[in-house]
């Protein structure tokens, strides 16, 4: 088993699924930094642990299922589903997706750019009707590194900055995989790429897309909707013959919704 993959297995099972903060200390460096939406949590003990502790309190039986692992050896992308019952919603159950891009120092995790579909989770808990858990990877911990692919990185970077990935039929957004209709959240005008790396024919990215909220995303008053907003997203896409042909993207729809309705 590759060393980075083995570290992520400990992160998923020894720490997250067991909710063992002692294991967390052996997996992350003290100044571990998490980026999610507009939030930056820097400091394993001072900021990261208190934030995740609130999550564990709301979902005391929280489970993490691995959907996909991709690595080039010095970077790793984890596509996952979290699911559980919320004590704040009388035990209502939800399942939601996430994509994280991890860095390490060869021994412990140092940084993560991640998005989770809390917008979908919010809707499931409000309705009391959960979505299914996305299919788990068959052998995630047997993943071997694939070499970096600079040309693929350039193609994806250009697509993010100049185009809208919602126009690519094979790219699945948020909970669209369950049969939910595709939702245009923002009319993209530009993008800032926070993180991006490749492994063979796959490219993982985290980006902030700027533009006007789309008509498919009814939130906020006319004044706010006519102003540019920011939508954060994480994605993992696959290329064939120089084209993006499929992938998964998780967008911070809840963060945008809250900013528009604040």
C-alpha cells in the first residue's frame, strides 16, 4: 500500500469513522489548514478540532464512505460520502458528497481544500427524506500513484477560467447522480483556481467561480442577485484525447445561499 494512501485510510477510519481525536494528532501536523468555502481553519487543535467536534455532536454516528481515491504520490484527492442521523433534526437521516484535495509532508497531512454538499444535506434534513449513499469504491486502499500530467492540468485550468463545466454532459454536479435535475447556480464570468493537480488522465481542482447567480438558483433579493457572487467548488474530472469527458463536482451552494439571503 502506498504510504499516502495508507495515511488516508487512517484518516478515514481511525479518525473520522471512530471520531478519535487522539488518532487525529498522529495524522495531521499541528498547523494543519482546512479551506472550505469562505472558511479557512488553521491549527489542528485551536480551529480544526473544535469545528469537527460540532459535526460529530450533531451526527454522533457519522459514517464516511470512500467513493474514489486518486493520487500522484505527493498529492491525493479523496471523493467521499458522509451520512448519518442528526440529533438537531429529531434523528432525521441524510447522505451528502464531498471532494477533498490533500497535501502532506511525507508523514502527516498539512492542508486540505475541500467542499461538501451541505446544501443537499440541509434539504434532506428539512424534508425528512434522505438520499442514498453513493456507491463505494471497490478497492480504494489499493490505489497506486499515477504520474502528473501537465497538459491535462492546463486543459482543466483553461476550462475553469474560460468556460462553464455545467456545459459538459459527463460532469456530474452535487446530488445530480441520484436523478436530480442539473442546477445552474452561477453564470460564470471568471474563476480563481485555489488548488489543482493531476494523476494520469484525472485532474483534481478547487476553485472560486465569480458571476451573477443563475435563475435556477432562486435566493436573495434583486439587488444581490444582480451583483457578482462567488461560488466555491471542488472537482475531479477525467480527460480523453485532450477533452474533459466525465467527472464529479461538489459546489458550496449553501454558502452562496446564505450570503444571498443574509
